C-alpha cells in the first residue's frame, strides 16, 4: 500500500508542477504584453525622463523621447506625453510647465505640417529644436526678461533635444518585442547606454529608507556591464554613467572615478563569477569612500552597493545571457552568431540537396530508353506499318484488287511489301528485282508501288535521323543534369562540414610555440585530416627571421606526421609586429612543365591550343587540342574545345562526363564539319597517378629510367560522332617520370622512311637533359630540322616532370621537456 501511495503522490505532483509552470508562463506573457505590446515600458521610461534634469535647469530628454515616439510609434505618442507630464509634475511646477508647453507645440507642428509627409525624421529634428526654443522662451518671458545666460541655456537645451532624438531613435528597436535577430552595432549599444543613463537621472530625488535609487541603479548597471562585457566596456560605461550623474549635481562628481574603477575591477574579475564582479565593486567603494570621506558617507556607499549587489545576484541567468547575446564582442554574442550561421548553413545545404535531387530526377527522366527488345520490335513494326500506310494510300486505295490483296491474301502482300522496302533501303538490286518479280504476280501497279516506296523512304529516313538526334540530345541533357546533380550534392556535403574541435592538437601546438619563446595571438585548426591539414596561426614577432618555415612548419610536420609548409603569410614584408601564417599539407608530388609550339609557315595563329589547369589541391590537368586544318578557323575550334573543358572541369564534373559533354555540344552545335582532337592528362599529385583521355590524339610517352614508354588511345576526334565511349588509360607514375604530349602535326610532317613514333621514342631516350622546357625545345627543333627548316604544320610539345615534393626546411626533433 505504501508503494501505491507513493506512486499516487508522484502522479499528483506532476500536474501541480505543470500548473505552476503554466502559471509562470502566463504571468510572463502578461508582463511582456503589457510592457512591449501595449507600450507600458515606454510610459515608465517617459515618466522618469520627465523628471530628468541636468545642470540645474536643462531637461532635453523628455522632448527628444516624445519626438522619437512620434516617429516610431505615433499611436502611443499622446500617452507618452501624459506620462512625461506626470514625471515633470512630480519634480516641480516649472519643469511641468516647460514639458507640457514644449510637448504641445511639438505635437501641434506634427499635426499641422508633418502628418502627410512620407519622411518625417529630418523635419522632426527641426520641429524638436523649435519646440524646445519656443517652450523655454515662453517660460523665460513669463518669469522676466531673457538675459544672455538664459539665451545660451535655451540654445544648448534645444540643440541637445534635437541631438537626442537621433540617439533615442536607434534605441527604440530594443524597446519592442519584435526586434529582428540581427547583429547589434556598437553605435546602437552606445545609444542604448545613453538612454539607460538618461532614465537613471530621472531617479534622482527618489529614495527608500535613505537609499538613493539612482545610486543603486548606476552601480547595478555597472555590475551588469562589467559581468557581460569585461573591463574595457565596464569602465567605459562607468565613465558615461558617472559623468551623467555629475551633470545632475556636482556633488556626484566622485561617481565618475567610482563607477569607472568598479567597471574596471569588476570586468577583470568576471572570469570567476558574479561574486568576483561584486568584489571589484566593493574594492572600488572602499578606495573611493576613504578618499572622498568628507563629501560622501562611507556607510551610505556601502549600503547602496549592498542593495545593488543583492539585486545583481537575484538577476536570472537567462536574462543576463539574453542581454549578453546582443552585446558585440561577448562569447554569448559569438555563440548566437554561430548558431545563426549554422542555421543558415543548414537551410542552404538542405535547399542545395533539394536542387540536387531535382536535377537527379530530371536526369533520370531524360535518360529513359526502351531497353526491352519486344518493345523495340513493336515500335519498329509500328513504324513500318505507318510507312506502308502512306505508300498504299497513294496506290492501293484506288485499286480494284484492293480487297483481294489486303483481305484475302494479307500475309502474302504484307510480307512481299516489307521485303521490298528492306531491299530498297539496303540498295540491294538483286534482292529488289526478286521482290518486284514477286510483286508482279499479284499487283497490277507494281511500278507505281516501287516509285512510291522510294519517295516515302526519304521521309522515313529523315524521321529516323530526327529520332536519333532527339535520343542523343536527351542523353546529353541527362548526362549534364546528372553531373550538375553530383556537383551540387558534393557542395551540400561541403556546406555541412562543421568545424571540428581539436583540443589536444591545439594544446600541443600552443605548448610547442611557447617552448620556441614565441607569442601566440590566435590559433585556428580548420582541418587536421591526413593530406588536408589546414591551420591558421597568428604570432607576434619583435624581429622576424623566417621562423614560420624554419621552425614552426617543421614542428607541425613532426606533430602531424606529414610534411606541412607555409602556404602564405600576411604581411609578407614586415619584420616587426603581428604576422598571420596559413599552414597546409604539401602535395606529395609536384609538376614542372615546359611547352614549345609553332604555327604552320611561321604564322601568328596556330590551330593547336594547350591548357594547364589546377583542379583543387592535389589534381592537375594538362591538355592539347588540335583543330581541323590551320589558321584562324582551326584556332577557334581548338580554343573553344579547351575553353569548354576548363569551365566544365572547374565546376567539379567528372572529366569523362566533361569530354562526352563537349563532344555532344560540338556535334549538335552545327551541321558543318567541325572537329578537334583532345589529349587530356589528369594528374593526382598525392598518389601519384595520371589518367589519360585521348580523343583522336597522338601517342604520348613517359620517360622513365632512360627508356620511353608509349601511351596510346583509340577514340575519334571530338565532334565527328554524336555518341562515343571515352576509354581512359590509367598509369602509375614514379618520382622523376617525364611525360611528353605532342600534337599530330609534329609527327605527320616528319620526313622519315621508317616509323615516326619509333623515331620520336628513340629521340626521347637519347635526350640527356631532364628539364621539361629544354626537352620541349629540343624535340621541336629536331622536327623542324628533319623538314629542312620548314614548319609544315601546327606543332605543340608539352613536357611535364613529376618530382617528390621537398620542403625548404626539413623537420627536426625537439626536446619535450626542459
């Protein structure tokens, strides 16, 4: 029974907790609605700004706040005016007369001149200036003559009122519940601080049990600012608040030093907790209180600080964190921005994935082909039937033997006509004569029938060609859409890659840098994947002597067990001060290229074009394209081919799909005989490996250990066939290998009796140098000499040497402990 009673107690406790939570949420919603939606926060602020007086007689805050309310929330302007007047009445009658008169004048000017104006911000500044001058001027005329001092006070108050309108306008977004979640600017934060300080001046003269509320409010504000933003912002806000309170009364002049010191000490101790900030406040109170013992009561300072500290401790952590998220430079603000960026990134990645799925679906729809042989036969039969129907429409429809041929002997007639069509299409005269002989046995219009078959055959073949072109076009579009889908899918994955935390590596790098007696300002590890290390490091140097590549890069190489180099540094020419390094994994292998080319007969334009393109971090592309013929037309063909290749490869599409796409574009672009060869080599510099795709290109050679190995391909040039399969040739490379790629003009114009490819192979084996540019020049020179100094065709030689990467400074061991 006890167990059941406990279960029952728990079951009844849960609804009570929910009811309490619901009650709390209802109260919270009610308060938020009253303060923000119904404008009670503006009314409260207006009441205290109506009380705010500086320099004994100036009150610029009330009129400026009323003007800002008219601009932003004009439906609450009259209610704010009433609370401003109530606040002024709670101070003195003369203050109320000024606020009421100036406020009425301002609202009269707005109703008379600015109601229908689309832009009222700038005119409202002028209206506030005039209203303040007229209101204060009437007050001075009522009490007596206006002297020079009164005129100066009148002008200063009017200018301050107009200036504060701009300040309060930037603070108003924070006084509403629907402010957009955008990054807060420093200027907006300063304006909000000025508004808060102005409200604090309205607390002057209000005390509870001898405790001045403006003193409690100012100290609480400093505690909050120091705890959220640290020493710099805390001390700056302390100066602003203290200066404003000192303008109310010179007796409060000590507040500048007290609040500034409290903000400084509290901000320095914020790393502990709230109590550390409070300790900073009390230390400041003790120091300033002992120094200002004659002008201020030390016990009074302690009591006010104790009340402010109590309120600060009771402030909910959620509220403090929410305030911190809008203050620039705080950890909470950075976290909020990271969350916002993460949300935007996830939404973007999701949309990119949706686009990828859409393109994939479109690719599948375009890639639909009838693969079932039965369906193909049915389609072929239907086309033949359609063809025969057009033929018989002009012959059999008017024949008297129609019924005998197509009703009584359908199978015989259909078979003979089908065979006749086949023989005409195949241009087989013997078979055609045989079928015509069979046709004469029962058809009285055999000659007209054959002529009509030949006539309709041209339309039939044109229809077949059109269907084939549509099929090729569909296949081309399908491949392109599939390639785009893959690129977008990879892009979505890259977007979703989150920054990983590498605490151990960060601590190890910091420890190593400390042992090198260097000052580390900033460290960011973007990636530590093997072969893809990406590190950003900022250090401070008194006299830089290449420590980045001499010390830090070898140190990182030993830590990550791979070669790390300085990819770039900023600034590059400054020896003293802060320097940022970008470290990355070195490519296991690097390429050195050389090229030699010549146009036919020494012309300016060559029909050959070549391309050297870096694809990502470890892939490199080399290509030679030879356009048909020579001169400008051939140059345009080859350059257009390589231009398309470059754009497609840079988009991330696979090179095999890229070549098929280029072929489809060139073959579908025009009916003219336009084609170009393509010799493409894609290098993987991490393995190393090379992938050859030769489209009508000449043989290439790999020079290794004094021998030359041929690399051949069998595909026809690009643009000739509407469809062809690309057969790649994969080769594994070694350190020191040299790849030689040539255009067809180099071998086809060589005057030799024996095999030209064998001649080139022997020449490459006999070359003593291993410099790519020298090899290219020597090969081209040998070909020109073999032609007795003549250049009979466009020629291009592209030579590439692959070598193991070697950092400028090798890694070294270091002592882990001193």
